[in-house]
C-alpha cells in the first residue's frame, strides 16, 4: 500500500512538473514573440506552435481605432505574412468590447490638419488617407496565413470592415454587428460595402443593414452566414478558435496558403480567369514535397500529422 501510494504520488508529481514545464515553455515562447512583435495598440502572442494570436489592446478605449492602430495593423500583418513560424492567426480583442470602431476624437484631429488646404489638395489628402485606412484591413487578405476572427460584444463600424477581411468568423452569443457609418453621415469606405455582399450573399439584407445602421445580433449573423459559429462566452469561443487554428496549422502550409490565394483571386475574377490562375500557380506548387508526405501519412494511417517544413 505504501509503495502504491509512492508510485501514485510520483506520477502526480511528474504530471504537475510536465504541466508546469509546458506552461513555462508557452510563457517563454510568447515572451519571445512579444519581443519580435512590439506594438502599442496590438498584443501579439503565440498560444501554440505555428499559431499567433493578435489582440486589439485598447480596452480602456473600447478598442477604438486610432491613427497608431491603422499604421500598426499594416506593419503587424505584413510581418506575419513573412513569418515562417506562423501558419494561422486568431484575431481577438481585450476587454469588454471587441471594438467601437473609429476613434472619432483622433479622426477629428486628422481632418483638421487638412482644413488649411484648398479644395483640390484637400481632396488628394483625403483620398490618400482613405486608401491608407483601406490597406489596414486589406493587409489581412494579402497575408497568406488564414486569419480567424473571434468576436465578442460590440463590433461596430471599422470592426465590421476588419472582420469581413478575415477568413473565418466566430462570435459569442452577446455579439452584435453595426455598420455605423450612415449614422455619422458617410458611406462606409474601408471595405464593408465591398466584402460583406459577397459573404452574406443577400443583397436585400446588406442594403437594409447599410442604409439603417441597425444592429445585427449573433443568431441572425450566423443565419445569414456572417459568422460560422456562436458560442456562449468569450473563453469558450477563444479556445475553439485556437483549436481550429491549430488544426489548420497542422496541414501543409503550401496547400493552405495556396488555397487562400486562390479563394481571394476567385472571389474577384471570373471562373475562366480563376482556373487559368490556378493552373499557373499549381504548375509550381504541385512539385512540393508536402504531397508525398501527406499521401504517405494517409496510406499508413498515421496517428500524427506529417511534419511539414517551413515555407
């Protein structure tokens, strides 16, 4: 009995040590990532191998999007696109609100800077400003790594622009979406009007949401196809998003990233054009070693996924 107790204690201690070592390893990994990705409005961590988490990190301002945020989004996702250790991204937000959208106080200062220009120069200034804002979310599409948005509570204005540029969207039961721009006297100009019609596929509903600025709640968002799944709370949603990101990261990065490029291209081009692009793309990608690794794993019914090399 004494020997049995000692064995059990040893196993438990070993398990605790393993878990502690794993937690330490994860903290060390995230610490290393934090030193590579240093931002004021975003917090980047590595919750699992080959997976990054990008968190909007202005909770005291309801994650309102200021000038620094717009700039850092481009820098962050450009860096992620070139990060060979990243194969999937979870985009989430700190605090009680996913995002309240544009930081109006900050935006007012930007517009005041153009007041002393004549009408032509002011127009040029504003066009470049808008194009810069658009790039802050288009960079999510340009990033070849799949981006999963995990949305809780309010997702307003620019938040809708941002999540519609993501590959996959999850949300909590208390989440709601609002194309708010009509209420402040302008047409949404950072991507919602271009992307959401192709996501929802219901022109009538899109126009209703855009013209009225009404809230779209979680259940209706799932019903119309804006989100894949609805979760009871933020913690469960984030874990599910992470699990999905881990699964995606286990696949061939050649296959996954090629698929994202093809899907974005196909959305914006005809079927014949897209087929031609795919043939041109795959005349190189079909020569990858990943195909042989994947086939061998399938035929041998291996329990673990193949170990795919970095791109």
